[in-house]
């Protein structure tokens, strides 16, 4: 073992070399991560750009053919979709049903999320697992299961008013969206210090008062996230709707069904136009969630 | 363990020895299987936490993030449906005593550790509790703030004439504040010498 300044210099040199090695391997690691992540991000962006490009191309071609650039703004596929009575109905039904589904999801998600986050009880793990079923089940199976469920009493008593009717749209959307809302609310309550609630109780609150005056205000951002996630999930729902609510125009047709129906009749421009409207709605929801909701919620 | 009315009791014990559990039992947040808890000669062992009249300052302060300091100080009285004039008078009085009058319209976010501790103390004292339970209230503070808070705790407990139980593992803190001192060892509470206050 060597001593003195020379040894110190050697040690420093070794450390510098080691640090450089770490730096090199770190760069390679970061580049690998960047490539893997970048590939997926590129795919998402490319899909959105392709839709927009396709629509722009069709609009320009139509305007050139008609030799009138003013038609670019009034006769493009999106404008045509927005003036189509059937599409306008599906937009209205989508907005209404998604909002109802998100409200119902939140009403169910808040108590269940709170229960799962705060309390230990027999069967908790089972309940937790059951709540994940709609997330992992194939969407068509959810629709089929709902359809079969309404064959049996007591559901059969109201089947005529539900199945292939408007309530079926909301119920099909709710069945899946609620599971996501519950996960979000559980995560929200997990992040709230239970001690705040206990302090509120020692200050004179009942459990309900502590929940209403301390826990719920603290969970407001999570509730916003939960609502918007449920709304966005409902907007994208298709499989259960097709099986349980059908795809009847001007009746149970929502935006996702419109895309399917327009594709079926070969009207690709209209299908892409409706898709772009859905993308716009989804991005709006995403922006709202990012701006006002929780950013660190895990679902 | 008995703390005489109006006195400042300090319970010492190592980390993990069960000090917080004892406070939770006194507060009613945890049920006890044997023994009794008496506050001013009233057996409160089976009483709901909300009915016990015990103020609580937890170790992590547990302030309500969406409420202003004023709302914190008014919270317990609002729950008891006190009139606005009573609430305002109490809030102003406490804020002045705790030197947080300038913070009344702020939320806990951005307050220093010492300021947050004073807000938590004010919230616990606002409804004039029979007993005040403090769980390691000075543990996260720097030495200067700790000295100031020690003095403040001494002054405010005397002014409010509230029986206080303060748990800590810090001997200096205990020496400065305790009228009566207890130690928790192996799950048993043993009284140490009383009136050891150095001030």
C-alpha cells in the first residue's frame, strides 16, 4: 500500500476514472431509456398526426376539386360530421351519458375508495380483487355479462326499459368506468393523512362531520381526477355498449359507435372526423386532469 | 399516572416505547381493554373522543391543507355552533397569544415548522379543552425555535390553565416544562421526581 501525495494522486485518478465510467454507463442507460420511451411516444404522436393529416389532405383535395378554397372550411369532413343530425345526436348522447356515468362512478367510488383505504375488514382483499375485474375483463365480456344478467330476476323485471335502451348506454359505461374511479379515489385517500381526521374527531366532530369537513375537501383534487378519468373511460367505451345497448342510430349511438357504423358503410372520412372529435374531447379531459387534478395518482 | 389539574405533565420514553399509543387511549382514538381514564374525576374510558374535551397536537401536526389558519382556530367552535362573535373573539385572542395574528388568512402551505406548530396548538386549545395532549411537539424544530416553543408552551399552558400531557424523548425539554414527570419503560409508566423544573 503506497502513502503520500503520489498515492493520493493515484486514488484521485482512480476515482475520476470510476466516475467517468459511471457517467458513460449512465449515458448509455439514459439513451436506452430514451429510445424505448421515445418509440412509444412517437407512436402515439404519429397516430394523432396521421389522423389530422388524413383529414387535412381530404379537405384540401375536396377544395381543389371544387376549385373553391372557402369550401375548405365549410365542407371538410369535420364540418360535415358536425352538421350531420345523426352525428350531432351521438355527440349529445356521448356528452350526457359520459357525464351521468362519471357522476354515478364518483358517487360509488368515494365511499368504496374510503372504505378500502381506511378500514381493515374481513373480505377486504376479495373486495379489492372483485373491483379489478371490470378493468381486466375483455370489454365484450362485460357487455355480454350485463346482457345475461338482465335475463334473470330482479333485473329481468326492468330489462325491457334498460336493455338496448338509453339506460343501457350509461350502465355499460358505468360498469367499467367506476372501477377506474374507485382505484383513483382509493389512491387519493391513501395520500391523505388519517391523523387529520382523528384530530377533527378530537375537536368535536362525528365521523361523518370529520369526513365531510376535513377529508372530502382534501380529496377534492382526487375527486376531480376520478371524475375526469371515469368520463374519459366512458367516452372510449365501445364493446359493452355494442352488446348491451346496441348500435341503433338516433337511439343508442354514441361517438365510439358512430366510428364503427361509419366504417361499416365505408365512410372513412366521417369515421376519422368523429375520431378527431373524440381525440379533442379526450385531450381536453387530459388537460383538465393535469391542470386541476392529482398528478401522482396511480390507478 | 396522574397529572394534577392545571399542571404540566411530561411522559418520557424511547422511540417506539408506546408513548403515542397512550395518548391515543387518552384521546379515545384507541380502546383500552383494562384500566380507566379519568378526566377531572369523570370516567371517560368508554366516552366518544368528541365528547372527552381533550385537545390534541400530533407529532406531524396534521393541519388541514384546505383551511386557513383562521379556519383552523375556529374549527372546533364552529362544530359546537358557537356564535360568530364568540368565535372571532377566541380566534383573535389565541392568535395574539400564539403570535400568529399575521398568518390568519394563510393556509398551512408555506408556513415554517414553528408557525405550523403554533397553529396546531391554537387549534387544539380553541375549544378550551380539559386536557391538552402534545405528541413530541418540538421534535422537528431547530434548537432556536425549540427554545421559543418551549417558552410559549409554558406561557400558554399557564394562561389557559389547561392540564397538559406532553410526550417526548428529550430530557432538556422535559426538565424545562414538567411539573410532574413520568417515564415509560417496558410498557410500564413510572413516576420520576416531581417539580424538577429548572426555570
